[in-house]
C-alpha cells in the first residue's frame, strides 16, 4: 500500500452530459480526497503532451480533437493506492469490457467517449498532474491543517 495522488479527468462528454457530480461522487464515496480541482478547456499542445504515449496511433488525432472539444474537469485525487483504486472505479478502456458498477460500464458506450481519464502508474501520475496543476493549486492539505489547528 502506498499513499498516492492521481490525475482524474471528467472528459468533455462527462461535462456535456451532466455527469460530473456522479463521477466525482464515486471517488469521494470510496474515501479518496479531492486535493485540487478545476474546469478548463485544453489547447492542442497540452492535449498532445498529456496523451504523448499514444502519438502515432490511428486514433491519436481523434483523441486530441475530442479532449480539446469542450470543457473538462481535472481533479487531483489522493489516498491509499489511489492510482489503481481510481482505475478500478473508472473501469476498462472499452466500456463493453468494463465491469458493471464501474463508471465506463454504467455510463458509456464507446471507447472514444469513455467519460473519464485516470493515470495508470506513479510515473504517469506525476507527469500528468504537472500538466494540469501547479503547486499552489494543492491548497486543501494546508487549509485543513490550519482549520484543525485553529
Ligand atoms: P485509458 O484511458 O483506459 O488509460 P489508454 O489506452 O491510455 O486508455 O487510451 C487513452 C484513451 O484513448 C482512451 O481512454 C480512449 O478514449 C482512447 N482510445 C484508446 N484506444 C482506442 C482505440 O482503439 N480506438 C479509439 N480510441 C481509443
Ligand atoms: Mg491511459
């Protein structure tokens, strides 16, 4: 077990379908802490950087086109084994292969519109979190500490 922080994206289909609350609630109910969160629209450069590992694949242009097509909600989610735990909540990449009860099985139909992104390793999480957040965005820990200690 390791205390981890992972990047979660509610992709543009999640925002346009009004599923952000449903998605964020799943991570909260599992007990993970949301330590940073914001809505934004990605430009092509940041999208290509985020999905860099898929450069050259046949679906890369569609993927970048889709992720930049509208606002998304980015979250930094923290907890024990949060990287694998969040991927479990999200479900398999292809919704048809995702286990019922997972977000992609319950709310998505196709691999190209599968609602949610979650980092897949500690290296990816570190790299991806840096694309979406700067240190000053992680206020929750400090705020909580101040609140608890008065
Ligand atoms: P993941 O999101 O489950 O980590 P990845 O393999 O990292 O899956 O792929 C990134 C995203 O690219 C997927 O979430 C999906 O939207 C899209 N994608 C992956 N494979 C395909 C494909 O074969 N066709 C179309 N889109 C794909
Ligand atoms: Mg991935």
